[in-house]
C-alpha cells in the first residue's frame, strides 16, 4: 500500500516546497530575470522555486497518466461529474494564466484553488 501512494506524497511534497519558496518575502527574491507584464516578473527566487514545483507536478501527472484507466472508468461511471471537474479545472487554469494580465490581484488565488481542488480529486480517484 505504501508504494501505491508514495507518488502522491512525493509529488505533493515537492510542489509544496516550490510553493513555500514562492511565498518567501520579497526581500529574498533577487533581481528580475524575465519581465512578464507590468508588475509581474520572474526573479531568481521564482526560478529556484520552479524546479521543485515543476518536478513535483510532473511526478503527479506521470502518476495520473499511469493510472489513466482508473480515471477513464470513473468518467464512464459519472460523465456529468467528470465534465464538471474538467470545466472547473480548465477555469482554474485559465484564471491562473489570465492573472498575469489582470488588474484584479486575487485571480491567481481563485484559479489556483479551483485547479488544485480538481487535481486532488483526480489524485483521489486514481489512488
């Protein structure tokens, strides 16, 4: 049983580490490496945080891909809930992307919450 769900905790742990690094105070960010839009840029700290964040989410997605048959069977049992989950995840991801260009600062938090909840639901179904 431990081996079956270790991919979930490993991936979530790395993603949480990346998020924790991103939450560091702005005085530790360092110089801007890549300006994105007015008020948004990638700093040295952001770039360092991307490594565990991308590896962790990649690990989670790889685990989901390996268990895609379970997800498919779940979608067949309840297509309405599956469609709703995909819509919510897509909306969350869209809000995350749009937050780089939006005047409303909290779009990123709403998008991250929606996308994160649907990712956790998919992990629960796949495990």
